[in-house]
C-alpha cells in the first residue's frame, strides 16, 4: 500500500450496530478507519500491506421505497419554493437600466449623483438605475425585486 496522507482518512469508533464485516455480514464493534473515498476499514492504523478487513455500513443501501420517498419529498419542497419565487417575480416589475443625463445645474456644480443596483448572485451584472427605482429598492417596496443590492 502506498503512503496515504492523514488528511485522506479518519480514525473513528463504533459502539456496534453501525457496521458489519463485508466477508461474512457479522456485526462489527470497535475502532475503524473512514477513507476519503467512502471505504471503511477495521482497525486504528493503516496496514502497509493493504490487507485490512473491509466493513460496510448496515444502512449503506436503503430500500428503493425509501429512496423514492426521499426524492419525492425533495421534489415537493423544490416545487413549492419555485412556485413562491415565480409568484413573487410575476408581481414585480423588472429593473430597467436607465442613465441619468446631467443637467446644466449639475455641470455648474461639477458633479451629480448616480444610482446602481447589483444582483446578489451576480456581482458583475450591475445596472444604473434612477432615483425613483433606487428609493423603491431601499424601502423594499413590492413594485420591484428588492433582492437587488444598490449603491
């Protein structure tokens, strides 16, 4: 067995009822090694010859009905979240980028205020918006999607 760094495995203890020996399905109790690839070996040290007994979790293969039930529950949660998001976005206006043009007064002052929004999950997709939209986002009105960050 080649050298395996300590970061690739953990030494743990089982009080029983969690694992069985792979060779004969007898119950296992004691110290075991959990490898980073998901394999479980008997003992507290890796054997350089690589001939350690393999143990397997008792619940490593849940029944098909359990898998189907879990997948069904996850799908219901996902669909429910998606419908809530869809309903929210259906009732809000999209942010339309607008560029404010400086007035003559702004030129005399030498500056003017600009407003920007940045989507929380897309920091490179910023938009310039006007003061009206900025105030709506700041107050978290339901008119626009206020999950946009603004500066």
